[in-house]
């Protein structure tokens, strides 16, 4: 493992050790509903499919989306650089195929998967092109990938908020790069995949997500206070895809040519 990767692993290990399980938080359940709607829209039949998810943060402390894919009949695989994150994900779902590995060097043979899902992952490394190249390598011909990253032109100016938090050392997930739709398309198509759709998720103001998690972690007010607002966003976003395109996670749906 390179010195850079080792440093990154230690940093994510430390973060995973300190992070509580956010799965019950209302904004996490909203996030989960948006992810499920996105996957159902573009990969409606998961039964019997071999699927791979890059990073296990959601499986450890967040939306449990890979567990949901398995419940839909998929043969589900996932990996994460962090030993602690991987261990926590395994504790939450003992029947998933989970490994500790680097997304820059996927430990799978070419053409192994029908579907690869990565949401909010590749932006944390400088070698994001290498990671997407690896996605293309392990996809079967005709296989589908959904690649999601922070949206540079988010209507709520989330990238500026992240920059401000990073400047004072208060952004836990730093470093983080944001992408325009054109930049993400170039990365994906350079890997040999063909972009078929532009979409996105999480149309709520980022400050609302932060407020919900703050209140959830500190139990300052009952969790139910923000639930009606988040339920309304989830109801609208899962019905009208264009709302997701305003979200702070931009996603492109791509296919490997046959």
C-alpha cells in the first residue's frame, strides 16, 4: 500500500471509530429513499445480478443501500479502504461479500459485475480517474454503472460551504472535490463507458441535513421535529427526477459497450 493510501486509511479509520450510527436519523432515511428510487429507475431488476459498491460508509453508519440491493435478490459485493469501516459494515450485514481494498485497485477479475454503484466516493482521492477506469474494467459488457459525486453547481452552493468548513478544519470528509456535469462525463467516458443519463439525488438544502444530524447526534430535540419536512422532500424527489438533478450529489448513468 502506498504512503498516501496508508495515510488515507488511517484517517478514515479514525473517523469511523468516532462516528455514531446515523441510520435512524430522518435525513438518512430520506437519503436512503432517494438512493432506492434512483437505482430502481435505472436498474429495475436486481435479482440474480452481481453488483459491486465502492466504499462501505453507508453500510457501516448510513443508508445501508447495499443491504437493500441484497434484499432485492442481488449478489452483493462491497469494499472499503478503511479496516474499521469494513468491520462495522460486516457487523451490520454478515451475508454480504465485503472486503478491505482500495478503489484504485479493485480485487476482481475483468467483467465480474452486472452493476457498479458509487455515490459520494471518488471525490475523496486525487486518482478518481483510476477508480473509474477500474469500474469500467470490472463491469461486464453491457453492464451498468451509476457514478455520483458532489455537484459543483449545486443551487445551494454546497461546494462553497465545504470550502469554508475545510478552511477552518471542520469538515470531517475532507478532502473533497466537486464536479460539473461535463467534468464527470469526461472522466466516465475516458474510462471507456458510455454515459446514457444525467441525474442526481438529495435536493434538500445541505444545511438541513447537517442540522438533522447535529440534532440526532446530540439528542437536543426529538428526532421527529424535522421528519415532516424531510418526508415532503423524499415524496417529491422520488416522483420527479428533475428535482434530484438539483441535488448536491450529481450522478451519471453509464453503460459498458458490448
